[in-house]
């Protein structure tokens, strides 16, 4: 975990110029759930907590660069499914995840945070790329009631995901703190988050589609940095 945190901090330091741009840094917390071949078929149905750090660099009045790192588990079981076939099968899995990514965030309304006594509120969208590490799971028995097994070596796998995020954010009036809430769907480039298509075990489920997962979260950030006096976008 420490090496991912160190990488995040180094990237943050490389991006940050306090005197040149306005910055935000804070914590993000919420829940995660998979959309895969095991468990419930609901899109937003958090099953395990998610926790992380978030950084934003405001480039223009409605556009920001964004980076974050999160730790969470993806867990589900067929007993929570609404389809009889999954309920009868009774499979379950749990995968330990760490993701780190960067992208862009676009505000639909002007969100200049330099005036602490101006009420601010805006919806936004976000996308980019995430790199994540996960456990290598597999099934060696497809009889009902099985749980995914953890591969011993190599015990970790990695892949990429593209986030599709919508959210709302506002400022705590009279302060430098911002709060927000968002829902983000991750399209991954793997079909083995749940162990259903492992190189070691038996395959099952829909083998032609990748897994997805959801992050439903809230965050608190602290804004800092100087405003450029000659910046036309912020001066409007």
C-alpha cells in the first residue's frame, strides 16, 4: 500500500505549483460494488467501504485536472441476486483492490473558488484512466455454493479502467473547504475481477464481456494556492 501512496504523492508534487494555479486536496470515502458474473445485478448497490485521497488542479473556471487513489474491496454473492439461476448457483467472491488514476473534471457552472463568501454549486462530469491492482481469483469447482479461491503465486493481477462519473459539489460557506458527492461507473479491461475467467481455474458466466465496478462516494477537499492576476479565465 505504501508504494502506491508514495507514487501518488510524487505525482501530486510534480503537478502542483501553488503560486500558479488553484489546488484542492482532501479525502474521499464511500462504497464500492462489482457488476460481474456473480452476485446482484443492481448498478448502484455498495457492498464494501472505499477510502482514498483526492487532488485537483483547477486549470480554468470550469476545467480541472484530477488524480486520486483508493483502497476498497469488491465483494458479492449469488444469494443477493434477483435471477433464479444465480440464486441456485450460490457462488461468492471477495477481491482486494487498490486503484490510482488521473483525468479531467468539467463543471457545468462557473465554479471560481477564490471568493470564500460566494455561494457555489455545480454538477460535473469526470473521466480519465485508472490503473488498479487486484487479487488473482479462480474457481476449481463449479458445483453450487462455491467461493472464489485466491491464487498463491503470482497472487496479484493488474489492469486498467475508464471511469464515467457524474457528481455535485458545493462549498462550505465562508471557508476554503469544498464538499461533493458522485457516482462513478468503471469499465475495466479484465473479465476476472470475480474469478470467472482465470488462467488457472474453470470458466463460467458471460465470457465475452468485461467486468465493471461502481464507486459511490463523497469527498471533502481544502483549497489552496494563489490566483493569477493576469489569468483571463479566472478574472471573468
